[in-house]
């Protein structure tokens, strides 16, 4: 390789990297709705549409077992209680949106914060509430299977826009799974010096 080629390759890589970063910044700033719509379509709506309500309910049940295991291993720390409180609050909030799809209540554009357990809730109480909350979500999936909503029905998610009930079930499964990965056991907490 000549000296000119050795200089040229890093320059091309640098220009390409800057170009990709600039493109990503542009998309993030000016096309974020397009990115959000793509995410909703690819990660929530399409995969959920291929599944039946019973299959989505089974996925929630399996995910609930994994959640319970992660919660059972969690050390009693403020951070872990915060993660569990967040998961429970968001899932309860999502349940209200599913009840709208079932015709059990009218739509209310609220946030998930009022659905969170109180600040003084113990780790053990949060572990129990997590299991109870997931069980209620599984029950809603069963209700949706017994009385499927009309095709094309959507219920708004404050940040993601309109979601079908199936996409809501997938969203709740994925959200809890991702958030629960932040839970740390006693060994992890000691290793991190918390």
C-alpha cells in the first residue's frame, strides 16, 4: 500500500463515519416521527399481528415467570425498588388502555405515574404486586381472546401513538422484560460497591 493509500483509507472511513453520524442526528432531530413509526411497525405491530391473543397471553405468562425470578433475586435496594415500581406502574397504565379496547372504560390520556405503588412499598410487597399485575394483564389477554375487538381498533400510547391491542400486549411484555434486566442481585450490588 502506498503512502497516499494509507492516508486515503482513514480519511474515507472518517468521512463515512461523520456522514452516518450526521445522518443519524438529522433523522433524530427532523424525522423522529418516521423512526418511531418504523419502530412501532417493525417491533410491535407486525410481530404481534402474527400471533393470536392466546399466544400473546402465553408470552405474557412466560415473561411473568421470568420477571418473578428476576425480582426474587433482586437485592433490597432503592434502585431495584424503583425498577419494580416503574414496571408495575407502566403495566397497570397499559392495562387501562387495554380496558379501553375491551370497551370496559373510556379513554383517558393520563401518565403511568399514578399507577405506581407508593414510595414506602417494601421489596417483598413489590415482588407480590409484580406477579399480581402480570396476572391481571394475562387475564386481559384472555378477555381479548374471548371477545376480540374490531379489526383496526387502536388505543393511543402517549409516546408511541396508536397501537392495536395486540401491539399493546407485546409492548407490555417487552417493556417489563427490558426494564427487569436492570435489577441487581446482592452479589452484583456488592461487586458494584452500592
